[in-house]
C-alpha cells in the first residue's frame, strides 16, 4: 500500500484504461451492428427486398460472437431505427435499405461481361 496520492494516481490510471477499453468495445459493437446490417441487406436481396428477420443465436454463430454482444448491437441498431424486436424472444427484424449501387458500375460490369461472351 502506497501513499494516498500514489493510490489516487493508480486509480486514475486504471480508470483511464477502462475508458479506453469502453471506447474500443463501443467501436466493436458498432462494427458488429454494421456487419449485421450488411448480412440483412444480403438476405433482403435474396428474398426480394422484404423485411428481414434474424435470430440472435444464428447471428452469434455466424459472426462467432456471444449472444450478449449480438443483442447489444441489435439494441444499438434499434436506437438508430434500423432494427425492431419481434414478439418472439431472440428474433429481430432488420430495417435494411437496398444498397445504393451506382448504375454506371453495374452497366460497366454488364458491358464487360457481354464483351467476354462475344469473344
């Protein structure tokens, strides 16, 4: 045990480290939320842009995350208006917007594909 001043410095150093860890965790949760939305966007394209339902356990398995982290990310998305809880425990609905693809890029890919076919 040190002097009260050294103990205070030690406590402040620990608190500073905790804040950095908290910021890092918040960033990871935001990134996880973005990955969940991307996954939902992919599913939405597959199912003709209908609302996308997801299951917490399936997302946890897919992203190799804990269900706690998945739910935390979904709650963050809910606060942003990008996800909604359903009446079933463990199931959520994602509010995904179709990805804003540039038609020029799609046309270029299509044109280059046609050129390959002609050869």
